[in-house]
């Protein structure tokens, strides 16, 4: 059974960089697309972007310029960095596996990240 | 971005009721539509993809239909564990986008 687990700071100061890692267990990261999705009361569910195990990524244009994703196949992990954060970036962040581009079959449990000083 | 609009935003229903939720896309998306279920404090769970194909393990009381711009999720006989919020999601054109959700509450 594939499992995904997000990890990273729950509190980030404004203008700093949010960094999260998703660890994949029960399966190899060396296939499929791997996504980050966030959910906030104000904006609902928002797809941040996805990365293929090869490192090719596609980011939501609304966040482009602030988002970087990476994958570490040796650790079976993929990561998200979101720079210059504001209170609007406060959300529950989920990592997920796309069994086919756009179709999620596995989700992490989610991690709340609050942007505040 | 493709906008997804669900209706209703919420509904009250009883166990055993037939429930229908509608999702409309701002432009044609073929059958590139998924339905998800989310319970409070939990991650979404994928129910349906390709507008009508059930994910593995999803009960057959869930069904989906539609293509182009108009889609429907139907629960044929609502069960206690089905009270949740349901989202549609398009994956025809990136960024993939979600509807605002439909909360199904107990009457």
C-alpha cells in the first residue's frame, strides 16, 4: 500500500521560504507524477504543481516564479519550496501521487502551514 | 484557468436518499473529470475519474456521468459514511482546478 507523508515547519515568517518534503513508502517514486496541492478556507483546493520522477515539473502560473519542486529518487522523496510567502499562503498542504496525469490515487494526510510573524 | 462550478453548495439528505451533485466547467473538458470526497480533518479521497470510472474500492452506489461541460455525481442510496464534502476536479488543461465543493449533511 502506497503511503505519502508530508514533513516540514508548521510556521513560516512572512517573506521567508516555505519548505516541505513528501516521503513515499510502499512504492517507488521512479514513475508517476507527484503533486503538491493546498487547501485554504478562502481559496479552496488549489493545485500548486507536479513533478515527474525525471525532474520535469509544471507549476501553476498563479504561483510561477515562487515555486520550485524537486525529487530525490535515492530517498524516495519529493519537495516543495515556495518563496516570499504571505498570509495568503497559509493553508493545509497535501502531497499526492497522480496515477495518470491529473488523476490522483494517493494523498498524504496533509500538513498545516501558517504564515505569521 | 478552467473554472468549475458545483451546485448546490450544500444539501441535507437522509440515509437511503438518492443524491445528485452537478458540476459545470467553464469550457469543454471532454471526460477529463474526477470526483473527490473529503471528510472533516482528512485528506480528499478520489472516487471517480474519467467522469464515470470508479476508483478501486469505491462502492457501486457512487456513479458519475457527463462530458463536455456538464457532469453529475450520483449517490444512489446515501449511507451514514457518505456525509462529507464532494469536489469535482478537471484535468483537461493545467492547472488542474477544483469546484468549490458540495457539503452533504444529515437531514
